[in-house]
């Protein structure tokens, strides 16, 4: 497999490290500027044209909402499958429709890894049967909210107990907290809907990792999920499970490609 990465931060680096353990994989990363002391075997490019010219089997975006806005349609229009970590960008309905059309027209795949959250299979099944009510709470240590809009309403360093600094819809949460609420978009896209989904975001000075907790109420079932994630190396706000989930989807995509090649 040849994997193209957009972004080489905490997710990109860990993905590369794990993919490089298997010599069958090659990785090309699109970065804004050359990475000093890049890991061995990593090819680097600084434009999307150069990334697509390298002909990756799949492109994995792990950069942020602006990268989805800038590159995603062009990747899909080129006929290359695209996996998105920064799904919160799709709270913009026009962008979501543009990506779906680009994927359909080019006959390629737009893949949404579950990221740092789980249980989406049952949520998807229940939502297909009618509207469901979903309440989500995201609880992270103060340092994971540093630099975010949480700082407009709370002094993060002075917190002595858990503090709810945001309550609103899934759409409001994903747009206001682009680096922290992509899991909210995963719930919305799995059927909870950006506007129906209710969200609370909490800074907890006692938290050592990132907790994603949600409850689903539908006419056919009720369930609650509580996920306590360890942070990734280098970014307190990003959970390690995000990398594992993307890796799992890359492996599933590779298996599909190899079946298709065998049958050709
Ligand atoms: N679905 C999920 O569960 C999760 C999704 N995410 C998403 O993944 C994103 C990345 O997470 P993480 O790796 O921890 O973040 P980091 O901040 O560690 O790394 C992001 C990297 O992307 C680069 N980048 C940003 N914009 C662009 C661009 N337009 N083109 C190329 N490179 C770019 C940055 O480079 P530079 O140094 O130039 O700024 C940086 O190196 C998050 O912002 C979030 O949107 C994160 C966690 C969970
Ligand atoms: O990694 C996490 O725990 C969740 C996260 O940052 C996001 O959803 O953007």
C-alpha cells in the first residue's frame, strides 16, 4: 500500500511509525514546509499536485479542518480514496455534499474512521430506523483545551474542579472546537445529526486522558458509552485510539484493494 498523508503532526507521525513496521507500505506526506530530520523512508511533498502525482492508493487527512476545506474535493476528484480525521469540517453541509458528489462522480471512497470514539455501529442501526436522541459529554484536562474558545469563558489553569464551559448542538460544538470535537461529527454522521445532537464540553483538572461519554435513546433501545482514552504522544487533546482506528481502516482498505487486484 502507498499511503498519502496530509499533515504530519501527532497522528501523522504515529501512523507513519506503525505503517513503516511493514515493508509492504510506503508513505508520502504532504506538509506545509519540509520536516527537518524526517523519519527514514518518508517521502515528503509540499503540494497536493505532487502528492497525487505520487499515486497513493489512499490519502489520509490528519491535519485539521482547513486542510479538509482546501484539499478534500480535489483528492476525491482525482479518483483517489480519502480518509478524514477532521470530520468536524463537515458540519458545513455544502462541503459535505461537495465531497459526497466528488466521491460518487469519481467512483471512489470517502471514508470516515470512527476516530477516538466507538459504538457507532449500533447508533447507525438505530438511526436508520428513525430519529434518536443523543447526549454527548467530552471531558479533557485543561491543557487539552488550551488555545481553544474554552479560554474565552474560563481560566483553565485556575480550575480546581470539573467545569462545563460549552453546551450546545453538535454543529455549534464542531465549528467552535475544530481540534477537539471531531468525535461529535462522527456521532452526527453516524445518524445523530449535527443539529439534534446535544453536546457538553468539560475541562477537568483531575483528568489524565480524554473521556468521551454519550447516551442514545431510541424507540428500540437505550445505551450509554463511556470511553477513557490515553492521549497520543505529543498532543494532549488527541487520543491514541484515533491512530488505531485510522490504522484499522487503512488495513481494511488494503484488503479490499488486494481482493480487487486478485479478481482482475
Ligand atoms: N476524528 C477524531 O477522533 C480526531 C480527529 N482529529 C483531527 O486530526 C487533526 C490532526 O490531529 P493531530 O495530528 O493530533 O494534530 P497536530 O497539531 O499534532 O498535527 C497537525 C499537523 O497538520 C499540519 N497541517 C495543518 N494544516 C495543514 C495543511 N493545510 N496542509 C498540510 N499540513 C497541515 C500541521 O502542520 P504545521 O506545523 O504546518 O501547522 C501539523 O503538523 C486535528 O486537528 C483534528 O482535526 C484529532 C483527534 C481525534
Ligand atoms: O482525540 C480525541 O479524544 C478527540 C478529539 O480530539 C476530536 O474529536 O477532535
